[in-house]
């Protein structure tokens, strides 16, 4: 099983990240263009494609969003509590909080979700690890995690980043309204509602095919972008704060998510019971809760004059060490859930 995980899930991710790093090193490819391609075209197309055709119930969609919000908030409270006890400076505390709370749910999380839980269509192409994973569409669930993380990053995250530069928050918060995520999500939900109104309904091919083709391009381009970003500024880090971030982001993140999901399961609230009888989609949310720090946290820190060096170190080293931790978490989840 561990060989299958390494070869079928992690190896494609690492190879595409390495390809992006090599392209950046050899040709100095433009990071701004790659980032805009992901943010303004491929990610919105992916969200539209996955949400509009999602088999998740409306209650499950709301549950994924709600639990994602609860996880981010509780992580933030933990980090700020520890930071206050240790007497960390505002800049350091803001950088650590952003690195722990907001993870790479797009460039890393989406490809991981698609490869680990490819769903019926991908399984038919021979991507699935095992026959019993074919009913689990990881991309459909992760699309809602990605949407929630993006909105929180440029609202709550922006406020945290502004701790180091309070005057910049008002103007910078307008950025969330310039991103295509909210209107695309609204369009996807409307399309899903319409499609579920009857078995004879279908989106026009010029919409569905375009969204599908672009969504298929997200995984390789996102990972190539991540590799190019990581290759741009590697350095020897300040191990004390970076070690804390790695422990909380890569180790505690999945444990915290599992405890939240199990707690809501015990409460018996149907809309928030994502554990259910089969453990789906809890299995996917636990796995992607252990992905590395989001690159967007570095961009916020740079924009608001925070501790950019520490933010860059957290992005780089959590990504490096996640190669091992993600394999361990995926193995644990496959054994526990029998998938």
C-alpha cells in the first residue's frame, strides 16, 4: 500500500513540482503570469465544473464550508494563545498564524484530492488506487475547501497580516471583490440547482466542455506554478518558528480536523455530520488538512510589510517536509477507512 501511495499519488505531484522548479531555474519563467493563469482562469473553471456537477448534497456542501471555517478559527486561537505565552513579536506572530491557519488547498490540495480520490470518471481512465475509491470524488469536496480558504485568506488573513501594517487593511480588503471566486461559485450553484431539476437537463456544450477542459489543466499548471514559486527563493530558515509551523500545519492539522469531524458526528447534526457511516468526505478533509502553507500567505505578508522572510521559509519547508507527512497520513487513512 505504501508503495502504491508513493508511486500513484505523491510521485506525480513531486515530478510536476520538480518540472516547475527546473523551468524557473532554466528559463526564469514569469511567476506573475502563472499565478494569474491559476487564480483567474483555471481555478474558477475547476470550481464551476466540480460544483455544478457535484453529487454532494446541499447539506454536505454547507457542512464542508462550515467545518473549514471552524478549523481555521480554532487554529488561529491556538497559535495566538501560544504566541502570547512565548512573547512573540507582532510581525512574527502574524507570519506564524497565517502559515498555520491557511494551507495550500489549491496548488497542492486539489491535485492531491484528485489523485488520491479521483472519482468515477478518473477511475475509468485508470487513475484510481483501488476499486473502492471510485465513488469518492475528492475534487468535488476540495473545491469547497478551496473556496472557503480563499475567502478567509483575503478577509480574516488580511486582517492578521495587517497587524504589521494597520493602515493598509481597508484598501487591501477590496481585493476579495476583484477575485472571480465569488461570482463563479454563485454561477456554479445556480447551474447545479438547475441541473438537478430534471434528468433531461444539461448545460450547453460550449459551457460544460470549456469548463471541463480548463479544469483538467489545473492540476499540472498548479503544480508547475508551485515548483516555480518554491525555486525562486530557497534559504536556510529560522528553525524555531518554522519548526512550530511544521508541527502545527503538517502534524496537528489533520488531527484537529479529525477531532472536529468526529465531534460533529457525535453531536448528530445531519448537516455537519461529514463522517457518516463510510467516513466520506471526512477522509478527504482530514488528508488535505495536512498540506503545506499557502503561497498566498507570503503575498499578504509582502503586501503589508510583515515578516516576509519567515513567511517564505514556512511555505518552502512545509512543502518539502509534506512529501513525507502526506504519505504517512494517506497510509493511516487508507488503513483506518479501508479504502
